[in-house]
C-alpha cells in the first residue's frame, strides 16, 4: 500500500480527535504554538520524523499505527492470552524447597 503524506496527516487529526485532544493540547506537549501545529496537521508545514515520534508518544501509539490508521501493526484485540494451569504435588516437606527452586529458577 502506497502511503501519502496527506494520509498520515489525516490520520494524525483523526487519532487526535478520537483521543479527545485539542490542537492546543498537542501543540503544548510538542512545545510549540497551536498555529504551528495546525500548519503541520493541515499540510502547510512539513512533518519532521522527530515530530511524528513525539506525536506518537503523546497519543500513546506506535508510529506505524499512525501510518496504518485505522489498522494497527499488531492488532491487540486478536492477541490470545496464555492459558493458566494449576499443578498439585504431594511432596514430603523437605522436598518443597527443591520444587520451588526448580519452578522459579533459583
């Protein structure tokens, strides 16, 4: 999929709105004026990679997720959780420490 700069800027605006962030808030976090941030989001000022990294941190997402929005690089909803198991052992009291050391690797 060929990605254009405007798609990334549109994605930034969509994610910002989805997060409930104003342009003023993001600009403040970037240590810039709202007008300057607005120029970036509108495509009137170039988006530097360092700024994109900072925006990803502010949004608490990966840079690739901004680029691929609304898709995510790793779909966190499809990751399966490991199964939990329980084991029961009948051991003499003096062997309990040996078993715990084996399990914990100590």
